[in-house]
């Protein structure tokens, strides 16, 4: 092996293991000496069969393999193909060497995923640099893949309810297209997750996904943030800045909380969507951007248009494919799946042993109203996981801050036997008159209001529950508790 004795430092982790597969003993010995001097541990094999056996049976991970193409028995190309067809070694870095390889064989090795190719006699410095770079690149690729998997798992949407299945179908239909999507829904229902899923299932998945929180950017800076600015274009503009539209070029731009964007910025966003062109603040130069725009809001944009706070033309431009994320109260059957997923994720992230959830906890969670939706459920479950032992019980759940005082157990003599007032009690005006307790009056008022609302909606439970802002199961519970019967 010829070349300089100088070698770059810090190209690998100390004690990384390299496997050399070559039928020439002198080549193996030279490589072992050179790589050993660089801090590597070297394993040797004279045949491909022996090398594959070492890779499969070694007690320590092999960071890289140097593989000769011309070998007795199984040749190097066949061995490389086997490595690429095995899930355990599919991404294992391999440097191919040969003294008599044809150009076709070299091309075939690279197509099979070889990290590099060298002809004999080997150049010492080139081999050392290539080994270090190949190991480092393989580790970086593995890290990126792991982080991507973790990110996808973190943003995974969960649900088997009919409303979630419809949501999944809508995402699958619109994702491969170029259509703009407007995602609406209550806070905490996963609007950003929907947008990320659309991006991940689109042809733009390898390009940037850029999120802009329109509500978090001051009105005087929104144009600069979206479209960028030139140095000196305004006070504080000390350098040129690329806007979010430029940053998202080729990918997807999420305009979150778009209802909070002022009308002036709305007009410029509309022009960007229509022409695909933007200009930085302080510049006359026009830049072409290829961006798919997704928008999200928890407000009713149609009403905002009527009120004059949102441009109608921009609304129609964004509302090409509307998607609404369902509230958690509309899919109570998913609460168990979500709770299990949140507990498992929390325990894994914090190095805790997996925890069980008692059956009574699922029932208690289902009875809550969840105005904060899935985000609120996650917070409640994670807090319970912190407070609990090996099993999460109802006692570990935090109190429901949204519970109405009407839901508390009665303490009066009349309600202790399950008897409740049939109508609100009139408040006596005389100071010494007999008055109902505050609890009695609240219960009577609640019962009366439920009956009145039931009558308004012709005793339709679903519509009544929606009007009252409670779950159907919770409404049924109150109807039974108050002994309410349908009018005849």
C-alpha cells in the first residue's frame, strides 16, 4: 500500500470494528496494520462465506466491511447482494476493492450500495479517509432515520372511530394532489398533525415542512416573516432574511391560525398563491417559489368573511379542500386508545416501567367533556402517570376543572334519597322566609334547563347534547339522575 503516512484525525469512534474480507493474506495484514494504527479493531476473513458468518455471529457490531470482489467460492458481488437483501445488514457500509475488476463490476458494486470502490494497489491515505467518512455517513444516516421514525411516531394520529376513519380517508385522497387545504377544528384536535400527515403522504415529503404561527407574529412583522426582507429595508433589518415562503420552496407551508392574519398580509399571501411569486420587503426583485399551502384555524372563516376580517377571495383560494378535525367528545371510543398511547409514550420517554391503566380510569375519562380535546387528555394522562404506581387508578386523575357545580353529589335531605326538585324553586323575598340551599337551586335550575332544551329539540338526545355542550353519555347520566321523562 502506497501513499503518505499522514492521516486525518477524528474521523471515527475509537475502537470501531472493521471487517476485511480478502483472500490475499498480505492485503489483510496490511489493512489490519494501517487501520489498527488509526485506532480501529480489525477482523479478518479469507472468503465471503467466512465474512458473512462473522457479520452474523460477531458479539460486537461491525462498523464497516472492506470487501474484495475476486474471492474463491462466493464472489464479492454476490456477498454484497446478500448483505443488501438482509434487513440486518441492508444499510451496513461496504468499501469494495479489487485488483482485476472490470468497469461493469465496479458499476454493479456501486449500484448495490457500496460506499466506495478502490483498485489495488491501495492508497493508504485514501483508504483511511474513506473508512472514516463511510462510518460517519452511515451513523448519520441511521440517526436521521431514527429521528424521523420518532418524529412520525410523535405526530401519529390515533383513532378507530367513524369520524377519524373519514379523516384518514380525506387525508389519503388530498395528500398526493397539489390542492390547497383548509383544516378547521377546535383547539387541541390535531390540526397540525393533519397537515403533517398530508405533507408526509405527498410527493413533497422529502422537502421542507414549514410551519408559521400567524397569531404569534406581530402585525408589523408578518410581511417580513412571510416574504423576507433586504438589509436596511426597515429599522432593525441588519441583514437579508429569507421569508417562510422561500424556506418552504419545493415543500409545504402551513399557515397556522390564519384567521389572525391582518388584511394587508392576506392580500400579499393571495398574490403569492395566485402567481407563485414573492418579493422581499425592500426589494423590487421577484422570486418564484414552488410551495403547497395548507392553512389551519379554530375559527369559522366563513363568519370572519361576513364580518369583514378575512378576505373572501383568499378564503376561497384556501378552501379548495376543507377538512374538519373531530372534537374528542364526538369520538369517545378513541379515548382508551389515546390514553394507552400517551402512557406508553410518556413512560418510554422518561425511562419509566410501562404502567397499566385500571378499567375504571377509562370510564372516568370517557365521562369528561374535554373542551381541550386530545391535548387536554394527554396532559391529564401524563400527570396521572407521574402520580401513580405501577397501575394508574381513578385516584391518580386530577380533578376535572370543567366540572359544573351541578355535578356534585347532593347533600340535602331531599336529594339524599335520590329525590330532586322537579322545577326551579322561587326565591322568597322575605329575609326570614324559608329558602332552598344554593345546591338545591342549582340542581333544580339544571334539571329545568335540560328539560326545556330537550323539548326544544323534540327530545333528540344528540342535538340536545350538542346544544348543551356535553357528551351524549353525560346527558343520559343526568337524565337518569334527575328522573326526567319524556312529555306525552
